[in-house]
C-alpha cells in the first residue's frame, strides 16, 4: 500500500494516467537491485565513468593507428597480434582495475560521509543488497569497458599470431581480477571511521591498485615479447586463479557486508559460511582434478593446499574468535526460529568467540583428517622431504588451534571484565598479543646475538613463534626435531581447548536457553497485567 | 511512571503466541508507538534513562527537551538505528530490537540533518527510495507522483538536489519519509534552519498528515510556540529522564493550577522598543527588589515575572513602576504556553 491510496494532494493532480504507463525498461529495472539502478544512473551522470570511457576509446584508437603505421605492410605478414593485444589490455586494465575499484570505494565512502547510509539503513534494503548493488554496478561498468574494446580485440583477431584460447582466458581472468579489486575497495571503504584513517586507507588503496596494474602491464608485455602461454596447464592454472579470485570476491564482499551491518545483527555467519564453502570447493577442485586427470598426489600440492587453507583460516579466525561471547538479542530471536537440532549442528557458524573457536577446531580437524587420508598416497620415500612437509603442515594446524584458543579466551575475559568493551578493543589486544608471540622470541634471539654474542638455536620460550619453530620443524635440528616441537605444541593446544571448554558449553546452553525464553514473533510483552483482558486463543 | 502512561483509556495489550503481530484488546485506540523503559548509555553517560511513553494513531506527539536531553538518541532507537541497553520500543506491536525489518516498513524517519545524493534530481531521489522500500511498477510511480504533489515539489522534480533551498530540501526529506506510506513519522528538528514561511508551510504539512492521513507523528523541535500549536501531546525530557508528559492543554492547565496552588501569577511587562539596554537592566534590577516579585526573566522583548501577590498588590506594583518613570507600555497577566511549561519544568541541565 502506498501513499497513493490515501493521500489528499493539495494541488490538482494528474497522476494515474502517467503512473499507469510503465515502460519495459522500468519494469525490467524493478527486478534489479535498487542500489544497482541508482549507482548506474549516478555513474552515467558522473564524470568519472564518462571521462574514463572516452579516454579508453581514444587510447585504443591511438594504439591502433600508431601500431598500424609502425608496422606498415608487415602487419599482414608478421606476428603482431600479441603486441596489439597487450597494448589494448593496458588501458583496459587502467579502467577496470584502477578507475572502477576506486569509484566503488568513493561511492561507498560517500554514502557514509554524506549521511546517506543511515537513510539507506532504515529502508528495507539490507547491508547485503547495498554491497551487492555496489559490486553489481562495478560489474556493469567493467562490462561496458570490455564492450568498448571488443572491436579492437576483433581487429587483433585478424592479425597474424592471434591465439583465441589465451586471449579469451586472459580477458576472463581480468574480469575476476577487476571484481576482486572492487570487492577489496568496497571492504576498505567500510573500515575507515576517522577522516585521517580514511585518507590513509585511500592512499593504501591507490598504491595497491597501481601495484596490481604494474603487475598486469608486466605480464602483458612479457606475453607480447615472448609468447602467450597455451595448453591445458594454462587453462587449469587460470581456472585455479579464477576459483581463488571468486573466493576472494565472495569473502571480501561478505566482510564488507559484516562491516556495515549493525552490531546487533548477525555479522559473522556469512563470513564463516563463505570461508567453509571456499575451503571445501577449493579442496574438492584440487584433489578432484588430480584424481580425474589420474595425476599422482604430490606432497607439495598437499602442503600448498594446507598452508593456503591455514592462512585463510588465520585471517577469518582472527575475526570470528574475537567476537562477543554471547549472541545479541536480535540474533537469538532469529536463531530461536531454527529447529533446535539444526541450531546445534550450526553452532560453529553462529556468532560468538567460543563458537568461532569451535569453527576453527572443526576446520583444523578436517585438515588433519585430510592429511591422514592422503599421507599414504604421498609415496613416502619416493619424494624427499615428505615427512617434514607433513610435520610443518601439522605444526601450522597446531598454531592455528593455539592462537584461536588464545583469542577466544581473551575475548571472553575482556567482554566479561572490561566495562564498555567492544570488538575492536579485543581485536587490538589480540593483535598485540599475537605479534608479541610471533615477534617476541625473534627479537629476543636477535638481541641476545647482538648484545651478548650468544647464539641461541632453540629454547622453550621460542615455542610461541611459528616463524621461529616452523623452519626448525622443516629442517630438523639436533635435539629439537620436528616431532619434539610438535610434542610441545600439542599440550599447549590442549590447554587452550580446556580453557575454552566452559565457553563452548555455555554457547550450547545459550542456544538451548533461548528456545525456552524466546519471544513470540512480533508480540510485545504486556506492560501491565490486565486481569480484565479477554484471553486470546 | 509518567502521566501519559498512567492516563486512562490506554489499551491493554495481550500476547498472541500464534499470531504474527500483537493483538490489541478492545478498550482504547491501539498505540502506534510504545516506548517502554528505554535506557541507553554511552560509557558512564545515561543519555536515555528509563523513558516510557506512547502515541496513538493520528496523534502528534511533541518531544521537547534542551540540547543533549536524549531526544535524538530516543528517536534513533525508535528508527532502528541504535539499540537500547534496557527496555524496548514497539511500533504497531513490533519490537524494534527483535524485528527491525518489519518496523522499518512502518516508520519514516527524518533526522535533523539528512544525507542527500547531491548529483541526483528530485524525481530520481524519490524514485530510488521508493525502490528501496520495495515499491514496484505502477505503485512506485504513483507513490512518487503523490509525494511530489503532496510536498509541492512537482515543478522542481527535474532539478538537482544540490540546487534546492533549505525549505525545499526539508520538503524533499519529508517526502522521502512518506514514500512508503508509513504509519509513524519521526521528525527530528524538521524546522531547524527554515525561514518563517518555511516553518509555517512545514507546520501545515505536519497538521495535514496527522489530521487527514491519520499519521502518528513524533516531532522534536526547539520552536516550542509552533509545537504548542501542532502537537496533541508532549513529552518533556531533560538529562535523559522524562520530566512531564501528557496532552499539551493538560500540561499548560497543570502548570496554571500548580501556580495557582502556589499563589503565583505570571505577569508580562513590555517596555518601549527603543529603551536603552542600560535602562532595561536597571528596570530588571529594580523589579527583582520589589515585594511579591519572586522571579524575573527576559522572554524576547518582554519581561516575565512570577508574582506572589493578589490583584491589589499587582496594581500597587504598576503604580510604583510608572511613578519611577520606567517606559512601560504593557502590563498583563500572562497566558501559559507550552514554552512556559517547558521553562518551568526543565532545569537547564545538559549532559
């Protein structure tokens, strides 16, 4: 129902006839995300997009004319396709990998600086739709820039030495790179609160975008000078890159969504789910492809997968293990409507530091199980260093469990004992602790060597630093081989598990308790008991 | 418990465990807005302290208080932009804490300064918010059209927002809050920065919304004379606590009767406009030294005094005043306004 139904306009109106005529474009746009519609309208009206579009066309024309003039009649006979392609990709990369992400950053930051974000927050649009709309708008702009250079790529296809597969794959990967950069830019735009921090982040973003651009230019010109890679290995590698980029896009998007979601809402489950799905899909794709192709499972592959998984888990774990221990009332209300058994199984994906620790343990256990399953297939003895690699992977998993446990304990302690404690405070404290754990022993070792000329190979006090111990596990040192260090890490991990056990039990109780006390949907409790009120069945 | 809550005719709300929304038991108009024991702290500061009030359908409720009293914090909680530490707010029976998405469909919030997409035109702005509230096709077009007509912005629909005057911007803001036809409008200082014509026009729009469209309006303003004219009831808040609440007429009446009980009369005295400040000051000093003058304060170009004597003693004061040669042009008993009630009730505490 709209205002139309009961408004009493004061001036004479001629509304209905005009309102009844809805064009196809408007009907189509009705199905779109409102943010996408707004952003596209604003982008087309804004100078940023139009100037970039114009410059892209001009630079491609310039490259074509200058290239054709330089090549002369040799254009028909010599291998010029690679050079032309690389020259077209550079302005495209500037537009899609620098301008579009920066415009996305500005757009999201503008919403917050101009106080329009609050206006959006009280509409029916949720944070997910806002970020998705911004990302979709960036995708539309990327698509338009791609459309602009299509005739030039068409021209390149007529030249000698044109290879369709690498060109298509490169362009395809380029889309994901640009989208990943846009997701990163959106995420960064949600981080800043103070003006100074915003300025600093903008500078970092620009530096990062220019660095990526320089990588693309280097890559393109190395293709132009040498040769474009081909074959199934290139396509498989590109597929892997795309998979990683898709994961990065989704994860960064989810983190941006979490940043702009109200603290009282569920900011955590999305990140946890995306990370789990990404890990499962990544593992399935890696091992599935190897099995499908009949390729042997190399220890390096397993090691790389586990290390990449650990890095991702460390990144996500830092965020989820520092959350407040209890769910907010709003989240409890939402969870109360989920069947109890499902909510028990979903515990690791629900908000809360102890649940974050559970999430980490679940994934660490999965990785450990995977290592146990694949280790007999690794043909030990045939590949040197298999044992060390497995030991390092196990060490990484132990460290993850230890630090996740530490963060979870810290969060529980701080939220309970420090009045007015916020997640940011816990994260800073956790960051300082982790840095002290990692860098402290290294600094101590360096100081001992510099000041007292004492060369320390290993001591128990170095156990907190994976940077110190993992190389030792990998190389093996006299008296302190990998097994011994792992044997030290295990009780530490167990200790943190025991310290978090109370929190885990409390989390399970909280889910159960909310079922008993959850309010009925939309029912305000009576302010005063009214004995005369008729009962309502 | 404030007076508004303890007043008769409030509906008894019974919980319906099967239903989606609250069921209001017959016996009074259902409250569109119900604020219950709301408490919000920022560190050690209690910005809102156990605040409770209600507003029925079609009611204009003035939310009055000095700067830092907790008005905006309360309004932001009602608008689902903030969360209380204690208490809850129900809009048409839906809790803002548990079901913010449902509440957002029922409220229109206009903060004192709201963001505008400067490079958009009026039509695109309203169209975007109509989409954001989930209006589609003909319904969306009609809603935008009617808001343009209602706020008299139709002629300016293709004009860029950045080129609108303050008054027109406020109209646009009001139009945005109305686009999805909410039941409750929360207007935080809507008249701030408006010229006198703009204020009158805004007042007319608010009255029209309440009287003809039956909207419930929670409005805060510093211009109490205007609030007194448009509000049915008022809540006076200071330092996070409700000091008084009730129907505006009742508040004024209560103020009069309280003064009568204390044998205090309000008198208003005007001097010639061209009176020198020094002479005005001397008059002020002389006045406070006179018998039965309990308090004296300047209110615009006038002086307002609390007088503890009877009419004969009032006459004696006037006689002495003229005898001293003060340039008095008016001496009258003052009609109690919302502003007077506010000044008497609040103590000027800021947080």
